[in-house]
C-alpha cells in the first residue's frame, strides 16, 4: 500500500503550540488532509503520553489509532549544542523507558525538551532502543545540525538514519552536499496547529506492506521512500539572508561586512541558500539513484486565500476548501490529482491557481529573516487559461 506520512508535529505541550493540538483534533484534520500516518510529537511528555494512551487504540507494531488515523511515537529533542533531533520510536513503552535515561531539567514540562547530551550520545541511546534518529530542519539558522556543524560526523560520529530537509530546503539544494548522498531525506510539517494549512504541509510517501513501526523503519533504512512533498524552499522563512526585524534582504558578503547587524538595528540571519552554498560540494545537485522525487506543494487553503484576497481561516475560504475536499476526498488528492475542469465547477479562481501551481508558473517572492515567501499568480483570465 502507498501511504502519506507527516512524521514531525508538536502537541499542545510544546512552547508556542496551539492548545488544540490534541489527538481528537489532529486525527480528523489529518484525514481531511489526506494523511495516513502522523507522528505524535512530544513523545516524552508524561501528560501527552497519557492522552495518547487514553485517546487511541494500539493496533499494529508501534501504531496507535484514533478514528482511522494512525499515529507513530515521535519526539524532537534539543542537545547541548542546541541542535534539534527528530526521534521515531517503536512504542509508548520505549518512550517511557528512554525518557528515564535522558538527563533533562524540563522533560516533564516541555514537549520539546532540552537534553544534556551530545548528538552522538543521544543517537547511541536511541539505537539501543531500536529507534531512528536524524537532524530536524537540518539547515535552518537557529537550532539545526548545519548551523552548529559543517558535517554530520562532527555531531553524531556516524551517519544519521535520515535527514529532515525543513521548509527552507529541498532535495535539489541538499544533494549538492556529497556527504548526504547515502542519507534518506524526510519532509515533515513541524506543525504547531492541527489545521490542514499547517498539518501535512510537508509529507512523505511510502510504499509499505502494512502501517507499522517496523515497516516505516524498513522503508527509511532501505532508502525506499517513494516521494517527498513540500514547500518550494523559496517560500521558507529562512531561505534568503535577511534582517529578522525589517526583513530587508542582504547579499551574504554585505551582511558579513556589517557584522550581521541591519541598519534598522535588527539582526541579519544567514539564509539556508547561503549556508548550503558554504558547505556544498557541487554547484548543481547530484541525485543518487535511491533519491525519490521532491514535489513542490502548498496548502490548498493558502492557494484559495491568496487568489481571493481573504484570510486562510475566514468562512469564505473555508467554505470553498470544504467543498473541494468533500468533492475529491481530501486536500492532497484535490491538489495533485483532481481534474481541473471539475475543480472549476466548484470555484474557477481556485482552478486557475491550482493549474498555475501544477505547471510551475507561480511567481515566488523568496522569504528570509523569519518571514515566509510570497506567491503571486500570473495574470491570466479564466477563459484564456483553460483553452
């Protein structure tokens, strides 16, 4: 079977996360999105584990189900160097045992705990419990592997089980780095709220015999991922080098000359594109034979919102989104597979936008400094565009 999986989210117990991030809210929204498997996130927080136990039914090996949505135990932790790591674990029991061996002052208070260990020590412990580990959002300029190190060997001492690309990078960017040629890439949403314009905004497609921890582990370790779906990296909020206060974009050389201080008094943050340029082996990507396609997507509600000039959560946008999802089964199917003439019957402007999205004619203003990129649509009339 082919499944869509978003393996990195956060619960209501993580800082700056919606209180609606509970199993009962996530599950129905995940199904509307088109996700078959969702990482629980925050897998060491005692109150979150209690909610998972009370809200789900243990099914296959390492899978917990609620209203036909499957969950797998995951957690993100921060190490001594402020590098974030994504952990995928075999079971709740494993998470409980592993939690007792992680030295942390906030592991019972914060969904994303700070662990007083090096990356290599965390990896050894996770592997001892048969789990998987890799760097979260590996290139972002705040709490990532390549913010603190020039090589994964400096962090882990050996290859991680996978690397999470993050919203500001894609396969073309990461495959310019020679040491990553044998590393599987994951794309996940890092969602802090359950709504489909956040949940599943990036996801992975696997072909598995069953939905289980063992099957997912086999796919990742065997480099058998069918596809990565995610943002055009230019839409990421740390793609270009820019000021974190006024968002002025700088050429990296100019930013360095200014001591990473903007004329407005804000801090200039090095963009992911430049960081990859610094550590890249090649100017162009070298995709290994096992690398799956990376397919650029964006949330359907955001497409509708931008085309109609109304907020994502407004009743107007949600009404159109709801009609499309009802008509075609879920958001992912609507975005990728639904016939454009059928979408046009629901909303012509959205059909025009999805066609531009599918054929790559969107105009993108890159993001940077903490502000997401912007999308503009080509100036075409509906009748001309659908001829």
